[in-house]
C-alpha cells in the first residue's frame, strides 16, 4: 500500500527510487550547477568573435606595444580570419549543444510540468540573452580589453583543434564558399597588359594623361615606404605641448611623444592650425599604417578615418616615417616620390649623384635597371642606402662600393650613420677609362 496509518494519521511513503535504485534528485542538482559554467563559456566564445573582429589597427598596435606576447597572439588569430571564425563557431556550437542536452535532461527529470516548462524557457532565454546578446554588446564596447584576455586561450585551443579546423576549412567551408560566391570567370587584366595598352595609345591620350594613368596602374604595386618621409626627418615635441609654444619649422604634421623617447605617438599636431590660432582642431588622433601597405590601401584607410596623414610602422610597431595624401598625389601627378624630388645630378657623362634615401623603385626607373628593384625586394629594403647596407653587410662608410648590374654605386657622403649621397657610375664608362 502506498500509505499507512501511524497513530491514526496517514504517513507518506519515502520518495520513489529510480530504476537503478538511487534517488535522482542529487543528479538534478549536479546538472543544474553545470549550466551556469556552460553559459559563461558560451558567452566567452561569442565575445571573442566580436572583440577580435572589432579591433582597429590602432588597437592592435597598442596591444602589441603593451604586451608583445598578447600582440603576437592577436596577429596570429587575425592572420587567418576564416579559420578563426570556424574555431569560434565550433566552440560555441559544441558548448551550446551540451548546454541544451543538459537542460533537456533536467526538463525530463523535473518534479512537475510547471517546473519542466520553467527550466525549458529559462534555459533558452539565458543562452540568448547572456550567451549571445549581452556578451556581444559588452565585447563590442570593450573590444581591446576582451581581446587581450581571450587571445592567448584561443591560440592554445587552436593548437589542439587545428586538424579539425583545417579539415572543416578544406572539405566543408572552403568548397561551400566557392560554390556560393564563385570567383569571376575572367582573371582580370594584368599590369603589363594595361601598361602596353597605354604605350599604344599614342595620339589618343596626351603624354601627361598617359603618365598619370600609368602611375594609377602602378598604384597597387607601390608601397607606403616608397613615398613616406623617413623617421630621421621627423622632429617631435613632448606630449605636454600646448598652443603658443614653438613647433619645429618646415613640418606640416608634428608627432607628440607619448613616452619621452619618441617611440610612441600620443597625438598629432597640425602645425598650420596650431600656429594660426585657428578654432579648428589642431590636435588629431594618430593613424597608423604598415610601411608594407600598398598605396591604394593607404588611400582607403585615410578616407575611412577622414585623415590627411598617417604614421608608418614596421612589423614590430616601431615608427618608421610619416606619409601624407599629398605624397601619393605627387607620386601620381609628377611620377616622383618625396625622396626622388631631390634632383639626380649629373657630375659628368656616365656619372651621377643621387640621395641615399632615394627609393629603389625610382632609382630603377631613372637608370633603367629593373634588377636593382628586384635586388632591393629580395633584401627587404626600399632605398638606395638600404640596399648598400644590405650588400655590404655593415653600416656603409665613405668610399664603399657596390655593383648592381651595369652600375657601380659609391658612397660619397655620410651624415652620422646615414648614407646621404651616393655616386653612380656606369661600369662601361669606368672600364673605358
């Protein structure tokens, strides 16, 4: 009998045991304690996606400067965005599936239908609000802080999941992406074909029009470092500079040092507005671009940030120079860059003098030696002085000589450790003498 009388009163029987002979309630509470942990993990997975893909170039620069280890982790993750997206989605999906499996078991084990309904609805609302909406909103508002805390764990998880991620990318996501967004049937017109077409346009386009179009074609193949003003030409002010104090002359934009060592740009000063006492903003937030970026990418970034100049940084985040929109325009209109504007002087037939900072691309174009630009690319340098140092394997001295193709380059003038002037001789001329 389910009930029995004790002292004239009905006493309820103990709770029914499960099929295995144990009380199911402890397991219910164990599962209930696991759900918040899974909810937090789901929120972290969702937040990591939003935080990492919301980082600006400045954020990534600052992370690398403050913590090189975390900076490398962030760059490693963002260098393969599709793989990062697959990783985050797999993590989020796995956690959410486990979350709903446990919530379903709890629903089945609920004491009554009302409790089962509350568990079912509550678990769904919790994962939507806390695991997705709130997590993404907070990560978007504090992208840098979230990325700094999540980058290293994600890199570690990627190492463990790498075979799975690569398999999904190659055999599932990649083919599906190509199926849904197939590439164009035509591969496009190559640079050489456009250049040849311009050369054949004589009589249709003027010389100046052909020159501008030729430079536009070359825009995607020129780098920021080819037109930037090098760091040695930049003069800085301290970060506590205020209007009314002197500024370096002959410099349109002046960087203000944020650390006293001229390694970090705290803000940029428009010298014309600052000295004229204009009510317009003379202080602007610095824009950073990689020195290896293409000129078309530079223009896109400046347009997006509504900026007129940017500071060029190397792979370690160090300031390498400054580039302005005017520098790119000069390159398009006149076909010369900032350093090439310094004239190439002929000393005598077969002998010229060029500035050491002259871009290798311009040097190759002026002297018709394409192998010079190829050598500079192989050595990872961008100027005549850089190629000399790479070929010599040391800091050049006056009188050092390097041969490149049919030319011989001789260092004739140094400014401290910088090559200021180089003499260029044709080898045929020297041999003939």
